[in-house]
């Protein structure tokens, strides 16, 4: 399925059923994106989390961190995260994407994909604390990675892949999480480290 161009020249709307997915390419220019990448790489308190599966602790294949307004904790794959306070860089990014998203994000989950062995498995961001129609503002910095969508209902084999690059902003809202899974597949290709920020509204 092709990516359609709508009102703003830099806005691409994905034409997938039961979804509201928009991509803003180069939302942050290369210089700004370089600056944010280097700031976040050093200032974020990156953590290695573990998921317990069949009694065995498995490392999550990426480093993660959780920042946001005080008092909003978040449970993700059995891991409860308490937010660390916003940094200046996070607030700058948040304010810029809020001009498009038209909401106040109160938290952000950060992922650091060190190389192609890091990724995130198929999932939806549909935890109850995100509400019925989660709004997810996702900023990509650093190495380019593939981001795939697949329909949750197995009777529909529909899939769609996009590539997320340095400075791109992806906005997912409406029914997207209810109907679609997404993933960042691992890759054997040589890829640069990548930082992804998924801003969320926790209720
Ligand atoms: O790295 C990405 O682009 C996606 C991360 C993601 O899906 C998540 O943290 O929920
Ligand atoms: Mn996600």
C-alpha cells in the first residue's frame, strides 16, 4: 500500500484500514537531531530491564528509560516503571511535537537500540492506562530502522513496512493500537545506534 501525501507537504498519512498513522519526515533537521541524539545518549539513565519468561529472566533486547510528570507510573510487559523528571532536551522535543499532536504528553518511554541485535517484538501500545484510543508520538534519532505494522486479526494478512530515519516523527492515534501490532525487527545489516522516544498520555 502506498503512502499518500495530504495537506502538509511533509505529512504522509498511511492508508491502512482502522488506523490513524501519520509520518512527518525530517521533523527535526539533521543538526538538531544530532544534538538531541548526543544529549540523550549521555544524559538519559538507560537501563537494562529483564522479562521473566517460563521462570527465566531474559534481557530486553534494547536499553530503556521512562521519564515524565510525577505520579504516573507505567506497567509494560510486567515491568513497572516510575518516571524520572523531564530533562531540558526531552521538554524541547515534547513541546515541538505537541504543536502537531495537539495534546499534552505526560510521559515518554525511551528505547536505545545499540545495534541490529536490538529490536522490539510485535506488540500494541494498548495498556489500559493509555485510554481507549492511545495517542503515541514517536521520534526517531540516529540509525535508520524498519518499522512494521501487521493486522492483529490473523484472518487479515495485511502488513506494511516503513523506514524510520534520523529526525522523523510518527504519530499513531485513533483505532491504530486496537487493530494493529508494530515491531522493530532485528537485522543482520550493519546499523548505527538508534534512539526512539514514544511520548504517551497516561490517564
Ligand atoms: O522504536 C520504535 O520505533 C518503536 C518503539 C515501540 O514500539 C515502543 O516502545 O512501544
Ligand atoms: Mn510500541
